[in-house]
C-alpha cells in the first residue's frame, strides 16, 4: 500500500516542481518595469479621465447653461419616414468632446508645458574657434576650414596614409618608368661600346 502511495506522489511532485519554474517566469514578467508602468499609466489615465469628465459635466456645462439656456440637446430628433435620427444626442457628444479637449488643453497641457519649459536646461553651444585665414567661426575639432579650405592642423595619421596611398603612382606607371630607364641605360651602354 505504501508503495502505491509513493508511486502516486512521484508524478504529482514533478508536476508541481515544473509549475514553479513557469510561475517564476510569470512573476518576472509581471514585475518587469514596463508592465508595471503600463498598468499604473492605465489606472491613472482612467482616474484622470473621470476627473476631467466631472469637471466638464459638473462645472463647465452648467456655466454654459447660464448663458445659452439648457445645454442638453438629447430631445432634438429628426424623423424621416420610419427612421429616427438622434441629432441632439450626437450634438451632446460633440459638445462634450470639444469641452473635454478644451479642459485638457487649457488646464493640463499648457501648465505642464510651462513647467517643462521653465525647468528645461539651456542647450550648450558647441565650442568654436576662428579660422586664421578667413576669420569665420568653425567647430573646435575641425582640422580644415569649411569656408576657405585652409589647413588648420595636420591631418590625422589615417588621413595622411590615405592621402599617400592616393598620391602614390600606380603599378603600371612604375613598370613603364622602369622600362624606359632600362631602355635608356641599355641604349647608353651600346653607345659607349660603339664609341
């Protein structure tokens, strides 16, 4: 009996043991910064949306009704045959959207942008120097003036090597010159033998 009980426990233990690894991966996934930040952003966004809707519904809409009468247009309906168009409801939604956008812009975005502008660091200008030839302002690290092409500092070793390689004669030119020198030497040698 004990043997059967031990055999039944062995597969169950392996299942539980394997589940722990999967749950630890899930726990790592849930506690990553991106997932937590996204969840907090959604919760805060939903709460903020409720606050803005309350401001529009409870403060701004009654203020409009003081000047323009009843702000609720839900009763305006256009009937054509059997079709009923709830234009008033559509107008209510459009007005609510415009008011909501105005509240978000004027009461949230502008103050936040003003704060960001106030505390944003000033960009540091890049260091410059004067070109000795044309006196224009050029970046501090420049080796050649972009205005007059004056050489300010010797080129880097890599640039100098590339310039030497580009200025070096090609192999065919060297072979032609060597052949001409050999021909001249041979002709000069034959003249000296003949003379």
